């Protein structure tokens, strides 16, 4: 467990990395392409696993995450251009190893990150004293969780019958 | 039972409707009046001006989607019908804003709650904003006309279980509640108003005033973004627009120019000030875009012993103004209590936490009840609301700092909502705040809420009511427009939407927008046509 002092350092370094990554890491002026590359998909799958936890099915988990990734891509494509740019900056920062480590403390590629480690950094951002990290957490929370429960196949798990039939 | 969609016969009836995203080349139109926006203000204005025999052209950035496309699925409705896919946010991301972006604007997706402008609000506008002409007596006939036109009357079926829990808890504590009036005719009580009414029971602009205007020759241009007014010598000379691309995100399509005798802005309380800002409209007193209000809203969920199924049934049918009336209007912020509809995406993105804790909350969805407290902003002397500015790409951005008087009210609201929810029989009460894991009884809630750190991005704050930014005032030094909606500096430009309110309304704003637009558009129709304006249908 990191000390409070280490948290502070991560927070400040992370905030700087977040700002810098946006400037240096975005191809073609920060426009989100229609498809996310493999690195971004792996990052979103890791974050989705931690945000959704037991909401994900035990059986067919990989397939569920893959389908969720497609829905997340569509959701991103429907955001406003400025929101797409900001999200692209966040994902670029998290997919850049030095920034990933500074921001999250995770020292391995996303595909190999443990769910508990991912959950730990998200929980830290959720309650961070830095509003920017809290807003980054909320962006991921809303994108991932909203995309998940937009899917009809999830409705039975929460007792939602879906829209009524109109004769 | 077959559902009538007035748009089915649009082609046969010769309605002039064009999807500008399909234009291959630049176009130019002329009209008597150009109206930017097709929501509450634009819709009512279009019917009145078209009935007066004026040639009207309407510009809408969103798509034309009608009941045939309203499948009651959030995954489809939010990207298609809402501004920024229902994820519009204030500059610091602390407030999420729900606003429509489609033909009919927010009236296509709102929850139908209809309130006349509260007399105390009008009194404050007369006293503080030189709006002496806006008396209860002067506005009463306009409210009555709109209520008749849009079938606005108190909801006469039983409230759904979510509203009933609120009414039960409040009544047990002696807190008065009342029934909400709704703009519906033959409502099926389904609960999906927020995704576009699939039965056309909701008397939104989509099925009332816009078809009426089109039947009288008005022209509707959809998926067209109003970029800027060309202004010379205190007159608007033209409206310059660009068509949206196929995805509706960027305005990269054909250029469209509209030349009109008069220009009506009804693009909503972020859109209208942003259009004037992009146009570098005269603003000698620096008031444009200022005093933007949101009724910033805090939320409390509760787990009930009974099944609530808050996705079903008319979403908002009970309200309480008890906490608006406790203090003077310009004192500690008051709040209105209402409930929201509870669909999976809206609920899951709003509730705090992640992983197992969040999954457990979602598992309780059928038993979840939710209360909202909408703060009446803009009256307290320290409360100047937010400011609309422009991003680099010209899109509007609202800077809305949440200040100490708001947080003081938020704490009172969380306490009031918890008391009501426990009085209704809640097993657990959960103010929507990242540090809060819920409370099992009132004593726990009272002490827990008392020590919650109320800060942006810890407390979830939302808004579905954007108002102000082109404030009205009888004094040219204080307002962007006069109380009749005419721009103080531009001779042939009016603003007829929620952006003219100089404070928040203190009630869901649609009926206030309809009535003021009806009054002001009628006066404009008279001055442009030289004849008395005809009444609404």
C-alpha cells in the first residue's frame, strides 16, 4: 500500500503526465479514429473488468468484454468532437507506459494487469483530491458502465424487463 | 391500435422538409422570418408566425426523428436525440446536462412536467430586471392558450410507485405534495417520455406546432448548424449555416445562407448565446452569455421493500415546493422535489461506486426509488450562475462554478430527501456521492450527511433545465433582450427561448418558455404583418 506521500506524488506527476500526453501522443490533431487500436482496447478491457466486477459473467467473460469494447467504440463515436478529443487524450496518456505508471502505479501492459491493481487505481482516482483525476474516473465510469447496461443481454441480470411491446 | 404519426403524410401534404446533410452544394433561401431551433420557443413561434401569413424557415441542428423511430432504447435515443449524446457537461465536468438536439428540441425528450412561471419569480423579474410588463395578469391568457393548445392538465391517473413512495413519505412528515400537470393527450402511461414518445401522446413541438407551421408553408431544414449571423450597422443581414456530416458530429457539409427580414433565436440557453458570441453581436455591457442557470440538481436513491419498477409509468407526476417556500426567494437557496424515470443507462451512470458495490446497487434496480432536489439558482445575491463561452471550434462551453450557497442547500436537500425516504419505508438511503455507502436509518443518515464532503465531482450534480445567457431586462445596460424578446442592439433579431430568463424559473421551464414565446412571437407577427396575430390552434 502506498503511503499518503506517495499518493500525493503520483497525483501531481499524474496530472502533469495527463496534460503532457495529450500534447505529444495524439496523431492527426487528436481526432478519434472510428476504431480503437489494440492497446486502447486492452486498456478499456482492463478498466471495464474492474469497473464492472461481478456484473460481468463468469462464463464467457472474454466475449462479453469484446462485445462491450465494440459498444464503447460506438458510444465514443457519438460524443461531441471536443469530448472525443479529451477522451483521446486520456486514453493516450493511459496507453503510454511512463504516464501509465505515473498515473496508475501499474508497471505492466494493460493486458497483463491484475484486476485488483486496476481497481485500486480507479478507487484512488474516484476519491482523489485532484478534481482532474476524479473527472477522468467519472468519464471512464460513465462510458464503460453506461455502455454495459445499454446492452439488452445485461437487462435480465438487473431485473429490467426492457421496453414494453406496442401492439 | 394503430398510432398516428403526423409526419407519415408529410410528403403527400407537400411539407417542405430537407435533410441538409444530403445537400451536395451550397444553397440560399429567403424568408420573412428565420428561426434557429425547433424546441419549445422555436416551435410555438413558428406556428404563430406561419399562421400570420409570414414565410417562415426553421433551422435545426439535430435530425428529424418521429414516433416510428422511438424504440424506447437508451442506446438509440441518447446519441440520436440529445445534445452531445446526453453527456454534455459544464467546463469542469462537475454537472451533466440533459438537453434535446432533434426536431422538437427538448420537448421531444422531456418528461412532460408543466408549471406556470411562479408568481414569486415574475415579481423578482419585475423588481430586479425592469420587466414591469410581465405581470401574472398579462401572462395568464398566454398560459391558458398554450395549456389548451398542448393539452396541459393535471395528471389524473395514479402515480407510479416511484412517485407514490415520494408522496407517501412526504405526507407522513406533513410535507405538502401536489400533482404535476403534463402536456399529454391519451397517454399510455408507459414511462419512456425521455426517449421520444412512441405513441405521440406527448404534445411536444414535434407533433403540434411544427406540423401546424409546415401545413402553412413553413420550411424546415434539419441537420443544419447555424454558424453565425452576419451583422452590419445594427442589423442582421443573413444567417450563415453549415450542414452536419452524416454522423451528426461535425458541421462539415454544404454551406447554407438564409436571408430574412427578421431572425428569431430559439437554440436553447447554450445555443442562442453561443450563436450571438460567434457572430460578435454588439454587447456593450458585457452581459451576453452571463447569468446562465441550471436548477443544479442533487440526487438520493433508496432501496424500498416493495417493487418500484421506476422505469414504468409516467415519470414525473408528484412534486413538492415546500422547500422553495421556507426562505425568502433571495435567501438561502430553496429547492423543488421531484422524481426521475429509472432506466438502466441513466441509473447506472448516475449511481456512485464501481465493481461489486455498484453491481449490488444495480441488482436492486426493481426496488430502487430516486428523489431529485432542483435548486432555484439566480436569486441569491452571490449567485450569478454560469457563463457561456466558446471553445476553439466555436461550440458552446458553460463555466458554472458551484458556490457555497449551493453546497449549503445541497446538504439540506440530502437531509430532507433522506427523511422523506425513510418515512416512506426505505430500507436504505443513498445520497449520490462518491464517499457515501448508504445509511440504514435516519440517525445514521443525519450524522453521515452532516459530515459529507460536498465538492464537485464527489457529489453527483445534474441538470435538465438550462436557462439564461440572453437575459431579458427593461434596462439596456442589464439585459441582452427586452422583455418582449427583441435584442437591445440588433433591430431585426429576437430571442424566444429559455435563454431570456434573467434567473432560473424555479419550476420545470417548458411552460414558461411556451407562454413567453407565444406572447412575444404574437407581437412580432403583428409588427411584421401589420395585422393582429392569430391565436394558437
